[in-house]
C-alpha cells in the first residue's frame, strides 16, 4: 500500500458466479466453533434473534438455504458446493437504479441517492456496465462500522459515507480538528463484467460502444472536408470488420474471464484515524 500524503485510495473487487450442480452441508459444530453467536437476520434488522443451528432446518420448503448471520451482519455459509462450473454474469441496466435508491420521503417518492451513468454493450441496449459518483447505499452501514472502528472520534460515524462536503466553519480553520468528518470516505463505484476490461482498459474505448456504424451512416451527408475525411475513415474501419465481429473475435475461446465485478473506490484519511493505528501496516 502506498500513501500519498494523508490519503490513500482503496478498491474492493470481484464477485464470481457458479452454476452449482451439488451441495454438501457444513458440520454445525464447525460453524458454531467459528461463530459463538448466530442470528437469523442481519444486524440492520431490529427483529433479529439469536438461533441454535441444531434446531434450525438447513433449507426451506422450496429447497433454498435458510440464511444465518454473525454479530457483524455477515451471512454464514451452511453449505458448500461439491460440483460446479463457472459462469458469466451481465448487469441488467433497466434495474440498476434500484442499487442506488435512497429512502422513501414523506410523499412516498424514492430518489436515487447517487448519480450514475450506464454503458450498454454492443446492441443489447439494456445490458452493460455502470459507473457512479459514490457508493451504493447498501454499503453505508458497513462503512459506518469501519469508521467507528478506526476513527479517533466516533461522532464521524454518523456522516454520509458518500459526502465529504460540510458547511461547518471549522472546515475553514486549519487549527480545528475535523472530528465530524469520516476517516474512510467512498468516492465512486462501478459494476462491469471483467471481460470488458480484458478487451480494453476503459469502457469508452470499446468499438461496440462508440457508435461506429451509426456515425458511418450519418457521415455520408458530411459537407466539410474534415467531416468527409472522418466519414471515409469510419467506412474503411467498418469495411475491414464490423464492431461486433471485432469484439467477438477478441472474446472467443475458452478460459475468458467472466466475473461480474463490483468495485468501490475509497479515500482513507490517515489524519482522522486513531493514533494507535498509525503503524504503517
């Protein structure tokens, strides 16, 4: 980890999907040995209750595993796959707004808490990648827990995890400590299939996302010399290979990465951390 002054950007990545053909139960004794207290719901549910695995069925009437959670709210696996194969995943852009929704207001309206931009892949229109200027609201509780553990003043844990802006006059006074600001701040996030970055390092450079075919048709009516030159370049590009064909050639073959990646970017302000954590590790 390299530090630039008092801050550092952190990243969380990679969620893989498996097509599981068989499961085996994990021994309850092993689960209880690793988790002294087990709950039936995550920690953000006020109705959560402690449970005994010996009295709790493994699956429900539909065959789905009955989830249990540790005191930090994380799901505890009760089964492990015995036979599986990896499979790819795509993001449905029609539903992606649900990931960034805030809480319902007094009028029953729900607004997006974080602005985001979608990037459809090829001609799918509603499948692709998304980039946002903040974190998904579902991460707020976890970031607050992290801030509570590392911040030198727990008042900062009540801040908006996506917002470092505050109108307090203390911000303008270099002699006043920023007790109300979090040490860990989420600044952006993106969701994409790793195959996209395997083909190009940035989504904006994908030939299937640049509108090459559309601009080729539109450019036939160009009036200026520059416009005609650009149109001729586009025509030659498409004659040598249509965008979707070029993309297909690059992603064909076995062993291509297909992981759906949820990536968050954070800023960690070292000056706001507890002094005992200033160890350089």
